[in-house]
């Protein structure tokens, strides 16, 4: 392709003759470039800019990268990449002079170079070949190299104040302030006392720590040695090396003076806030004469004893009894709550039993009967449901021994059901289920009569009327026996015989309650079918000859059986 095919390129005749006359093996394209190198282990510089020259040899399309040598740089410089053909991509292509231009990045062996400019020969050659060059860019400068070029800073402490006059006038005159540092808001913080001395002769400040006997601290007398304290620093002086150089007026806009120390106001010195609560008489006199402040107060900073913290139990979580859960808050190793031993000894084996019905809108639950057992020794309640064959409900233990909380009482101060809450007609709510007391045994009446002060007259009368009605003689039913009938003696002898034969078998106390469920009129009689159904559910040996005779003697007519005399042979 001839040169005439590029009409947009303006090339002088002399330049073209220069390019044609030169042999190909002497033509080298030169580009100015740089790359950035990270410096991770230096506090003065984070990255480094290194300038290089990229040479492209037209005779064999080889390239080389050379970094100019800088004296005493401490970096290996010179030829970074020897002359060779450099791969452009993973497909095996190599860089060509058509791929090079100003203002572009090229990657050589994982290192990215930024081409910013080229020499005159390279510019003329590329333009003669029809390549439009990008505008040149400025070479990036190394920040650390530019920092080294700045002149060294001289730290001079000028003085324009007559310090000798101040020394002669205020020699041995010291203002004394009493302050505290309250650090109780932080972890392991405390409130400590200090004495602040302000020397009028040179405006220096000293902070001394007040030690108490057996406070466990090392006896260091000074918290801060005597020095001038800057109040406001110059913005550029925040990075001033105060640990090795002395701060002068050039780094400080304002120093602490005597007017900054006022009783009753906080004062921040070197990041620590002190509260000045008092001063000595000389300081009061100085402030009165110098600043006209005559009412410097004395502030009481002694802390009063905090009121004792009331121990409050956490909210009840609903598991177990409240007394058992509260033991976890009293000791690291919980102990069992204390019990009333005398009450347990006096009321041991004393149980009050009641017959109750479930108050429920479900028709199937209305005929269910439950036996409540109230244990006087522990104030606990257990509920037993006598099993009924073919009822579809599994009987047995309905509620184990536990204390039942009255409805409406709080979890923090629970009120439990007591003996006075159980009487005929009373409604007892057990964990959301309402029960109505229908009947009670004979021992309940004896206990209520012996402890009449605990019960209301209506409750006592309800139990007395129920027991008297139950003890009244039943109506005439065929061959019913009376006390004058000689068959009564035979019945008593038969019951004694059965009890002697079964003296090794433990007696059961829930037999009467199982029959009373079906005897709603408290007549003491149940039909024969119900009688054998209850005996089968209680696993009573009805096939024995003596027990068959006992059933015959307890029979009233053909379909009624007196279960009162029958259960005497199997219970206490």
C-alpha cells in the first residue's frame, strides 16, 4: 500500500526521505512509560512510581524495557525485560508496532505499563503508517521522591516574652487546685483524687496523685511532670512528634493559663477530664485580686452510698413450682426450698377426697367424674379419673401431685388452693379446666368440724347435709336387711373373714370413689351390670366363693347391690 492512500496524514518530504533512507535494522521505536509498584512494609510510602523506556525494534518485532538508573536508589534498575518478542495474549500472538500508542496500558509478564509519550522518530513513523496517535500525557511522579526534594524543616523556638521578669515577679507562687477524675462509666473504672499545681513563674502545670493507705497502687507521686500544656494546637501540628521534640509557639495557638482553672468546671488535659472542686486560700486570694472572682465555691464530691438493690426474681417461665425456680436465683448451686417440717409430721397421711365433675360445653365430658385428693402435709392436689369401660376415654391419673394456683393470682406472688376452697358446690379451676365439687368423704366432714374456723358456715353446712343424706337408711327394696335382722351379724363375720384372708394384699382407697361416680343420688346402691363393670375395672376377684357369698348378701332385689358393705372387705 503506498503512502498516497493516506490523504489525512501530513508528512513533509524531508521526513519521508529520512525514513526511507535509513536501513530497517537501525529503526527503533521508543516510548516513555511507567508502572506502579506497591510498598507494603513502609510507613513513609504506600506505592512507588517507576519510569521506564520501552524500545520496539522494527527489524524483528522484538521489544525491551529499560529503567533509567538512579544513583543511591537502592532498587535494582537498568534492563527490566531483555530484548525479545513479547506475547500479547494466551493465543500466542505477539505485540506489533500497530498495537502501541500513547495513552494506553500494555501488560508484560503480569506487570502493567502506562505509555504516556514517545520520541519524535516514533511519532513520525507511526503517523506515516496511518496510525492516529493519542495526545501525550504527563509522566506520573513518585510521591516519595517529591517529598525528598522538599527542604528540611528547622525547629526553632523563638521567644518574644520577657521570661526573666515573670520569673522574678511570680517566683515560688503556685496555684493549688483539688480535682477528681471520675472514670466509673468505663469498665473497671474508678474515681481518683489529684492535686493540680499551676506555677505562675513559667505557666507550667503539674498533676500529682493523692495516694491512700493500702490502696494497692504503686507510689508514683506524679501523674504528669511539670510542663507547659497546649490548649489548642495548629491544625498541621497534629502529627508533631511530641515524644522527641519540644512543642513551641509555632505549633500551638493557645496555651493553658490561670484563667482556665476555675473551681466547679471540668478541665480536659491530655485527653483526661478533671473536675476541680476546691483550691487553697492563696489561690482564692489570687483569683480575687487578679480576675475579680471572689466566690469560688467548695463542691462536695463525696459519693453517697447507693441504696441497696432490691432483689427481684425474674419472670416465672411456667416450669415447675415458683419456689423451685426461685432457688436458682439465690445460690450458685440451687438447694431445695425449705419445708414446714412440723406441718408435714402432723398431717402425714392425711388426705381429703372429693368427687368432682368437669364443667365443659362438650356433651361427652359432662358425665366424666374425677376424684380430687388434697394432701394436707404438702398442700398438693392430685386428680384421678376412674376408668369407665367402653366410654372412649382412658381413665387413670389425670393430674399428679402438684400445687394449683388460684385464677387471678400473679406469677410473682402465687396464691395456692387450700382446704377452705374445697366444699360441695365449689368451682375449682385447674390449669384452665373448671371442676365442680359434688361430694366428699366422711373424713372431710371430720376435718371440717375440727377446723371449723377455716371454713365458712355455708361450706360446712353443705358437707354436713350431703353426709347425713348419704347415711340415711335406703328405701325398702325387697329383702333389705335392718340392724335387727340376724343377717347383719353374718355379713360382718363374712367381711372379717375376707379381710383376714387378704391381709397380705394392700388395701385400695379409690374403690368407694369408683362406685360413687355411678351413684349420683348417694343411695349406696348400684345396678348389677354397673357393679360388675366397676369390679372388672378395679380387678377385684369376684370369682372367689367368699366374695360371691358377699355379693349375694349385699344384693337388694334382682338388679341392685349395696356397694357400701362390699367395699369394706377391700378397703380400710
